């Protein structure tokens, strides 16, 4: 998703070995040869890393779980942190997923997405309580 610039690498040792922690990752930047913690990623970089991990995990689960197929994925927010080029990259990656029989749902408040997504389920909060649902297919 980064055009080969970034690679996520698992850290061999955590920052603090005395407490349990989650998956410790670093980012390898192949353009300048540096390696840094994922904690230093910008909002857009962090979103792309999270999306890449989710897509990779989905593929891994399918390949290792003997016939389980994940046909639906929902991506909730994060698009607002992307610049225009990164937004296009993310949308291309998600569109590529739909080429098979996968359904990708995007939950977002970013208005630029409204122009780029053909099929939409638009949920609007009503002043009197509840919500209104509109289905838009172009």
C-alpha cells in the first residue's frame, strides 16, 4: 500500500520485558534505510499500517484455517487522516478486494468518499430520535 517504501517488522524484544504487551512493531523505510517504532507514524501512516495489517491478517486466517473464508470487511474511519494520494491508494486496495466475492464496507464521515463510492448506505440521525437509512446506487 506504500509502493514498497515501508515494511512492518516485528521487534525481537519489547520496550519493557517486565510487563505483557501487544505486538511490538517497527517500520522499515526502504527509501532511506531507517527503522523506527510504529509509535512515530503520522495519522495517515498509522491508518495505512492498520489497514495493511487487517488485510494481511484476513489473508492469513483464510490460508491457515482450513476452509474458512472471510467475505466481508468493514473499515471504520481513519480516512480523514489521509492525504489525497494516500486516500486513493487505500481506496484502490479496498476496491481490489471486491474484485473477488468480497464485500467491503466503509464507515466514514469524510465527504470526499461520497464522490468516490458508487454504492452507499447513508444513515442520518433524525432530530426526533432514531435514524433514516437511504440506499444509493450509481
